[in-house]
């Protein structure tokens, strides 16, 4: 009758090490791909801030309308800060101080600390309201 199969500590560590190395290599590829995509921005960011209104549905499926702060403005979107947990891929409504409202997609969670989250958003449409949403002229060539 055969007894239990015993593995030496060494063989288990090797197996775990190989698995861990493959996982780390995969993560490095994912991070590298994300950085590469981010480096190919459609327009440069402008280090400006704007008060906006944001409405939509959060992760808990609760509808909300609240003030938010937009930073790093660009021709196609911005980063917005608000105390809500949003789902990447969801569409929210963004309203500026002039009352112009445009749909925007949540494309990334940039930071999340102490109940405040910052999300990367992009305008869903490329129509006139979206092109002039920030009320500023972006440098040519973007």
C-alpha cells in the first residue's frame, strides 16, 4: 500500500516561484500596455480646475446629482473628483457652469482615498456642446 505523497519544501517553492513569476510577467505586460495606451493621448491635459455637476448611477445602483471638481482638462474629457463609487464603463452626465450638459464615459479610476475618488472621463459625443464644453481654446494640433 502506498503512503501519502510528500513534497519537499524545495519542490513546492519552485512550483510557486514559477507560477508567481508568470503572474508577475503577465502583470508587467498589462501595466506596460496600459502605460503605452495612456502615452498615446488624443489631446494634452491642461492643468486647470473647473466646478461641474455630475449625475448618474453609482456602483450600488443609486442615482445621484452632485457637484464635482474637474481637473486636468483636455479636449476629450478630464479627471473628476467626487465622493462616489462609480463603475468603469458607465456613462454619467456632466454639466458645466454655463449649463451645458454632455454625456461622459468613466474610463478609469485614477485614485481612491478617504471617501474621495478621481475618475478619468471622456466625452461620449464629439458634437458642438462637447467640443466647447470647457469654454477654452486648446492649442492647435490636438
